C-alpha cells in the first residue's frame, strides 16, 4: 500500500491516498456522495472513545484520509492545510 505521509502532522494516520488503494466504486462514492469511513482508533483507553478516520476527496490534491475537525466536524485536506500556513 503506497501513501504519502504529511510532514509536521501529529496524527500518523492522516495521509494522502494512492488512487490504486481505492476501488473505482469507492472513488465514485467518496467523490460524489461524500466521505467514507476508513477505520477507527481508540485514542483514550480509559474513556474508550474511538477516533474515526474517513476517506475524503480534495479537488486540488486528490484522495486523503483524515478525521473530522472543528465545530463543523468536517474533513480537511492535509496538504491544503499545510499550504495555508
């Protein structure tokens, strides 16, 4: 599995996704319907609350994996976030 890790990102699972990692149908669903859950990780073992990661699509950079952020709980492209700094 090929992926591009994002430098300076605290979450090691936030990354850009190679197009070969996703099937054609998954790519269509992510692009036109919306984010698709990729996996969950339990961050706080005492509370047991999982942090969900999703596949998302950025028009500029392509497919990525990230977690919902901010008050709106929206997915943000990690490369766009770096470019804004």
